[in-house]
């Protein structure tokens, strides 16, 4: 009961912070626009660069830096202080700072060219900029899905081959049983930062990289780890990765379509001279963040449905209900998950079903197996 109360307290705080974060970006961007901050930054960026394109990158960096500085206290509390308060973090303050620097540099390297492309499309194709931008962002999402695990993740954590050869062979066999080939079974050293556990099956083709966090390896039994990996395997066997990419692309095009119509009205409201003004970038980002608020519950519904399908796949693939249930309970305890979150938080924040529902699914599967033995 003490652990449940602790998990509930932690989850309530995390949920509230997550809801704040949903509205924080559009709120701050709107304040920036109303105060005319983008205009000041535009003048400074053009003065320093003397070039429209280089100036846009500087402008984007200034806006991003201002946003980060304002949101930093909440980020520090949520990502460092709260995790330590509930004994979920192993991270020193120094390592937290290093991680934040790396995270922001990586984010800027990826997002700045996208902001520049948006500016270019506004300039060369004022009527169809939204279509070209959505297409490019969709393409980049596919590239990131394929290459981020081998290019970005190693900036923060180290991959190393799993030393338990028996477990590695068992997981490789599980993957090959369903038509895939394991290119390796790796351990990821996330314990230097957190006590939370996780796993992943990486790769968009037939070749898969099995990744187990060291926090999973040190606290879970072989059958439990196999249940986790069977769930991840289910996502690939059921083509969830491609469904996510395609649905994400559809949402991107829909978002930019509506953003274009709203943008034209607000552009006149703010009295910007040209559609490709630097300020337009901030205005479009503001509109997109607003549109994402109602879209988030829809994407969460889609995601929770796929997670349920992956759970069903894992139960059938392993035929070990007790291992699945003990895995869910252990993950809930180790990650301090709220097993029964409020409906509002579930709709707005949860891309996985709550643990109580995942356990109930397993118990129903067990009962059905008894009633309908093969």
C-alpha cells in the first residue's frame, strides 16, 4: 500500500506537469508574439548575419533559447528534483546539465534546418508552403525513426552486447520464430541516470536490434524479459511501426492544412508585411502547437489500441500469463506508474493502457484459454 500511495503521489505531480507542458509552449509563443519579441530578434539576427538564411538560423536559436530559459525551472523540477525526491534517479546534477546541453544541441541540429526549410517554402511557394513543409517533415520523421537509435541514442547511453548468452539466444529465437532476424542483443546503460526499466526492438526491415535496458536485466527474470520483448515484437509483426509513421504523416498534413488557413488570418491580424517574415515562423509554430492539443487525445487512442494488440500478441507468443502479469506489476512498481489514472489524464497523456487494464487483459486471456483449450 505504501508503494501504491507513493506511485499515486508521483503520478499526480507528473500528470499535472505534463498538462502544464501541453499548454506552456502555445502560451509562451503567444506572449512572444503579442510583446513583439520576434521583431526584436529579427532585427538583431539580420544585423549580426547580414544574410536572410543565416539570420533565420540565429533568429530561431534566440527564440528557442528564450523559451528554454523560461521553461527551465519546470524542466529542472520535473526531470531532476522530482525524480530524486521519489528515488527514481541516479543522475548527478553535473550529468543532468551535460544531458540537457547534449539534448538541446541535438534538437537544434535537427529542428533548425526544418525551420529554415519552412522559411524557404514560405518564400518560394506562398500558396503551397504547407504541403511542401508537411512532406519534408514526414520524410524526416521516417529518417529519424530509422537512424535515431544508432546516431542519437549513443550520444546519451552506451550499447554493449548482453553478457547473458542464454537470454540472448532465447530472445533471438523468439524474434526469428516470427520471421525476423536479430542483428544483436544489446544492453543500454540507462542506470547511470534512472531506475526505470524499458526495452526496445529496433529496425524497420527484417533485421532487428534487440535492446534491453540494464535496469530491466538486473531486476526481471528471463520469462519476464521475454514477455517484454514479445510485446515489442508484436509491434513489428503487426506493422505498428509503419502504421505510426503513416498515421503521423496524415496528422502532419492535416495539421499544416488547417495551420495554413489560420495563419493567413492571424498574419493579417499582426500586420506582418510579407508572408515569409521571420515572425511567421513563430506564428506557424504557435498555430501548430494549438492544433496539437485536440489531436493529442486522438493519437493516444490510436496508440493505446496498438499497445493492447501488442499485449495480446505477447500473451499468445509466450503463452505465459503469469510472467506477463508479474512483468506489468514489477514495471509499475519500478517506474512508479499509476495503475488506475483518472480518465482525463488517461485520455490526454497515456499512449499505453493503464497497467490495471493490461493485467485485466491477461487475466481475461487466461480465462478464455481455460474455457477454450486447443
